[in-house]
C-alpha cells in the first residue's frame, strides 16, 4: 500500500509539469562516511583454538546472521530539477557507491591443512591473510522539499527516494602470501532512503551541501537459495545474497583449507545503513528573459 501511494504521488507530481518551471537544475557531487546498521554490521572473522593451535577463520555469523560490514566511504552524484519558480519542490535523481570495511585492515593468522600419510594424520599450520569488503551501488529517484530555497542563501531540505540497489560482497583468503582464493555473492534489491540537510549558496553558480541519509536497502526482493549448486564455497562467484529466512549450504567458515559442505540456517536480514556527506552544488539558471524593444523616435 505504501509503495502504491508513493507511485501515485510521484505520478501526480510528474504529470503536473505543465504548470512547472524546470528552469533551475542543480548538479551535486560529493563524498561521505557510511555506517552499517542492523544486520549489515558485524565482524567477518573469528579466532579459533583447535588442537592447541591458534587459528583464524570467517565468523560463523557471517552471511547467516549479518554481513560483517564496518565503516566505509560514500561517493555520489545527484541531479535536481524544480517544479515551481521558487525551487521549493524538486525531483531528484542520484547515483551512488558505498564501500564498507574501508578502514579495516586485512587479518592475519593460520588455518589448518590436514594430511593423511598411511594410517597417520598430520595437521600443518598455513599462514593466511583474510580480507573482506561489502559494496552497494545504488540508483535512486524521488522528491525533495526545500521550504526556504527562495532566499538563495541557506536552504534546509528533506526528501524521500526509491532506491535500486546492487549489493556485492567479497571474502578473500591468501595462503603463504602467494595464492589467493575468493568467494563472492551479489543481489539486486529495491529499497527506500530518507535524506535531509542544508545547502548554502556562495554565488550564482556554486554552493555546497551538508547532509545525512538513511537507507533501507532491501525492502523488496529478499530471497535465499538452498540448493547444492548455490552453496557458499571457496572459488564461487556471484552466489546469492541469501537475505531472507531459510537454509543454505556453506564450507567457507571452516578453519580448514578444504572442508565439506554443511547446512546452516539463515535469518531474515535487513541491509540498512546511515550516511553523512559533504558535497558541491553547481547551479544552472535556464530561465529565459525577453528584452523589451525600444522604439526610435
């Protein structure tokens, strides 16, 4: 019902363009800090004490209960167009890229290699480095209200957008500093974000923006695949995001170099995050003025 109401409102505004100005477009570019929330945040690794040997391995909650994300960076570009001559009501379109775990260094430790010789079993430690990233590429469309835009000085704004998000994560394991093997998963989801901030105009064509944004990244299209062919295994690329409640097979959490698949339960996960950003505004005034002709006497 909320989605239907959103589309009806957007349709009404867009179809009223006969009475609109569309003469004050704005381009906005900037950078920010993203902070994971809810089931997006977590820790992707764990320390293991097996047979008296300190080991490192991916955390058992990674992917099943959270996505192991930490603080990261946000890059964006926006376009805004006004519906009225005072630039109070605007349509907004944006493209953004959020990359998490930016400030988290790689994790070093050991994993086990099990070797069978005749009837004897030997365990050897293998120095290993783990690295993990979670990324979100988003395209969003929405509406924005800036009640004091007519002042052309300081203008607070509030907006809401429908977002189309492509999520990817990559977990890498490098043994002996030489060979790297990775696992990655991805998924497309539809969500919403809420945006607010303040714009300052320094000249006719240049200004700046300081804003905050909160994303609900996977409101629609959640799913989890439980087939053997969809298992989380080292060397697998483009596995499912598995953000809905269900079960799936995995082997990547084991502290062993090679391991059998086992079934785990996945909870329903919300991929949400907050952002604070700073950007530059470039203003264009396409309003056409007509010069009055003076008659010669």
